[in-house]
C-alpha cells in the first residue's frame, strides 16, 4: 500500500470542513467525507482513523489556511498602518472567502462543550492563531501580549458568529476594523476613529 498523500489528506480535510458547514457535527462521518470528496469508500478512514483524528485534521486545516491568509497580506517589513489593513483584511477574509471555514469552526466549538479532547484541540488552535497575531504585530514593531491577541481572536470569532447566524452586522468588516483598531491604539498611540 502506498504511503499517505499530503494533497489527498488536505482534500479530505476540505471535504470534512464542507460536511461540517453544510450538515453540522452530526453529519460528519467518514462515509460523508468520502462522498463529498468523491473518493472511494474507506479513503477518509485510511487518512483519519478515528473521528477525533478527523476533527483534528479539520482544525489543523482551518488554522493552516488562516496562517496562509495572514502571510499573504503581510509584507516584511510592514508599517503599523499596513499592519492594521493586513489584520482587518485577513480577519474579514474568514467571512468573505466562503462560509465553510467559520461555520465548520463554530460547529466544532459547539461540539467541544461535550468533547473534552476536542476542546483541548480547539484551545491549542486558538493559542496558535493568537501566537500568529503576536508574531505579525512584532514584525511591524508593535509588541502585543498573548492576552491581547487572544482577546482580538475571540472578538473576531464573536463578530463572525453573530454575522453568520443573524446577519447583524450585515457587513462585519467595520466591526472587525473597530476590534483591530482598539488593540493597535493601545499599543502604538493611534487616534481612535
């Protein structure tokens, strides 16, 4: 049997994200992922032996894509003004580049209330995304704390959750900008607008 293919693993994780977003947590099965991914039956279970492994794969894939988005918007060295634009753009992109990632993430958050292992994976992913925010701010010469980065991450998740589930705000970009600006004002002396 050939070794697992990283591209196929990513394809399966993407299909799992789509299943979570469209069918919810209860719909996430190896068979459902095989169907959405259009692969032979049993392929998903070969790459992700257990449901926890599949959930972890989803978290890793979402976190990786967020990291790619941040990297794509950040040019080193970056000015503090460019940092604000980059953070707003990448955090807004979570909503405008498709609804699957945030919807899947929120499904996972809800399931984690009943699954301690999943809660641990999500906590690690949240800390990882906050670390990414800290590194991006440092690249612009702005030192923010891990707590501040976590607060920004949680604020944006709340904005996205509310926008996706209620439609308010209709355009979350300005709410996200307000959250980013509030963080940066504290650390670089910008005038709040």
